[in-house]
């Protein structure tokens, strides 16, 4: 399903083109050496260079980038978007370091744009995700997903007796709380929290 980009054998190796900057072993007076050392301690150097980070997922020419996905939901998002049957490039990277989230996941989808309904669905599982529309390798539009006030035809009611589980009707929930998500079924008034939510 996921095609991760790797440098092709025989091509130039971008990872090695610009080696990570290292502190030059220059001879410096003792005092300033100590100072430099002290400065580096609070912010340990990550195990990758910024360049590596850029190259983990290749850029796309046209399509959608979903960033700031909670790693535990990334395959749910892929399922919602039915990416396993997408005929063009799909890159999924997960557990990437993120200042804001600790760890995050990114999905890049070539030649695919999301409908509002899909964005709503994603927001139910990963409310901090950002969605960027890419055209000609440039970000044309960027926005955060937003949990809607009501959710239709996205999630299933957890009440087995609910009419929405027996009649061919659209499921409908009122969003009571957005973070953490709490919804109430319009038909049977069953409240549901994030962990109980399943997609239709
Ligand atoms: Zn219900």
C-alpha cells in the first residue's frame, strides 16, 4: 500500500551530498569551549540532519499532503481515504519527530484531492491534522481539519438497538465536545467518546 520513496540505486545519493554540520575540532580557549558545550546540552542534536528529514518523503507535484496526523491514527486515515486502491503515488511516514506533538505522521497523495466529507472524517480521528493542496510542487492552500458541529454518514452508532443500525438511514451525531471528542447519536441519544468511534 504505502510506497516510501527511496533513492534509486545508481542515482546520486542525496543523503550524503551535504554531510551534517559538525562542530569543527578547532583549538579554542578552554573557557569558550566550556561555554559551547554548555549551550548544546539543553538541546540534544537529533539523530537525523534537517536534510534527512526533508528527504524522508518525496515531494509531490499535484495532490494532497496531510500533516500532523497522530501516528496511531495514520492507518485509519489511509483506510478512510481508501488509499490502498489509489493508483498514484502514496507516501506514508509515521513516528516522525514533531516539536508540537512529540511524534507525528504524514501522508502524501499524488493526484488526489479530498472532499469536505473526507476532511470531516479525518478530523474525527486526528483533530490537529493539516491538509495542504499541492499544485506544481507548491502549497496552494493549507488548512487545519476542523471537527464539525455535527457528523453525518461518517461513524457508526455503538448502540446495537439504534435505528441507524437497522434501517438504511444516514447516521447522525451531534458533537458535544471537540477535544476530546464526544458525540451523541441523534436517533437514540447514545453518547460516544473517541475510543468507541468506528467509521461507517
Ligand atoms: Zn444511535
